[in-house]
C-alpha cells in the first residue's frame, strides 16, 4: 500500500464531496490515475455522484503522445463520448462556450516541481478563467517530485519575459504542490473564486517521489522517470541553447551535449567545480529527433548521487557556462530581444552575464536569498508540514 494517497483517492474516499451533483470539466492527462492505475474520468463516471461533461488536455495531449511544443487538437473521449478540449492549441484556457455546461473545473495532473514545466501555466490560466466565469475550481493534489522543502533558482522576475514557461514570479524550483501553488495564485492575483484543494494523505515536505510509494506515470514523453524530474530544473536550461538537452534519447535531461563538444574536457570542467550532489560522466549519444537529430553529440550524463544536496538551478547555470567555454559555436537561440533562455529564466540579465564571461554561480548571484524570501512569503499557503 503506498504511503501517500493522492487527492484523487481522497476525493473518492469522501464520496466525491467536492463535486457532488455537479457538472464537471476535468483538466487532466495520462497521469490522472490512482495507485491501482484507475483513471480519474472512470472513477467520476462510475461513482454516479457527478456528471462528467468535458475533458481538457494540457501540452502533450490527453494521452501524453505529443512532443514538446506540438499542438494538441480538440477531439472526443471515445469511452464516454464527451468533448476533449485542447488547452495547447488555439486556446490555452477554456472558452466561455466550453464552460456553459460546467459547474466545477477539476485539475488532476502530476507536476514535476519546476516553474517552466507548462502544466503550472495551464493551472494558472484555468484558475483565472474559472474566476471570471464563476465556476468552482477543484485541485486534486499530487506530490511535488522534488519534495517541498527546498526552493531555489529565483532570478528577479521581469514581466517582459512572462510566458507559458514563466507564468508567475516564483522560483524555478518552487517547493509547492499544485494545490498550494493554486492557493498562492488566488492570493497573488486577488481572484474571486470558489477554490477547493482536495489534499493528499500521508505526504510530507521531506518526501521525494521515491518516498511516496506511488507508481510513476510519465507526465510527458521526455519525463520518463522520477530521476528525469530531479535533473530537469538544471538541464532544461539547455533548451535555450543550440546544444541538445537529450531529447530524442532514452535519457532526456540526464544526457546533454553537442556535436562540437569534447566530452572529457566538458566533464573535467564540470566536475572540477565541486557542485554538490552530482557527478558528470563523459558520454556520447545520437538524438533520433529534436536538436542534432542523427548526429553524434559529445557531452555528459548527469548522475545525481545526493538529491537533497543538489542545487539544480545553480548546476544548470554552470552547465550553460561550461558549454559556452567548449566552443565558439555555442549560442543562445531565439529572437534577439526574446531569447528562449530569457523566457525560461524570466529575465535576460543572467544570459547577458554569461555572454560577458561570468561563471554560472556569478550569473545567479542573489537568487538564494530571493528563494528563501519566497519560502517565507508562501508559508501561509502550504497544506502539509
């Protein structure tokens, strides 16, 4: 028996109290299952306590089949023959018409604990739309795979770079569950909304995903294991460069590099920095898709030996600096005034510092104090001790 029960299981145990006798729109994907792998839609329909009238799919789609950035189409759920609306196509939040037959929006998606994973943006947009429409919003809470104790990586938030990968002034590793994040957003934006968070049972802030006893269902095609989630706050920053973050391999975000890198020199550089909790092994790989598809890349595999010691975002900044030292072919990608790395970080100052030759930790100066202030600011919205 898992040590933790998710909000979905708490809802079922309450006889579906939070949505009883309501028409429900369910925001979910393949991760919306209980510890016996029964999916949330089936549980709601079978209960007879609420009417499931629509499904809403985030990035990667209802079944998690779309690669990053791939548009998600509207459709119908084949078992129940109800609409399955896309929240990653023409619309990023439900339309007024889609909410006409809904009394409560229910959010049930497994997060990964990093701000730039787009499910947080979906949560925020749906909260705002529910407040505008006067619809109840229910979050079925799930574990933060990175635990709930350590927040890190908090550049000053520049609203010019607000985007779907940087939706709110929060640290990159924010240390909140989806339910807690929703509570903070409601406060931060003064939303007039009927928000209900259905809590987990048994989750503690010290728990990483492996401690929960829950099965892992990959929340997106390139998040196959909890180990990937640990690496993600660091190596996702490589998405903002012309190096590969390991998409198109069996170990995305744990492998990274480029055709122009030297694996041994790269790892000697990184390991010489003495970064806590992590070691880098020289590695070569050939992505089957995404950046450098079909080309042999040299770089590293990141081995996280001590997850609680790892400073993931600081490590990510050092990865960028080390890649830049590898070759004059390294570049940050995107439009001159809107580079991808600036969107991920919510600020262009770190990139400019790296381009001027700063070490990763130098470019991240002051972030730790800001993350600590965030911890104090968000304490009232935490649901678990």
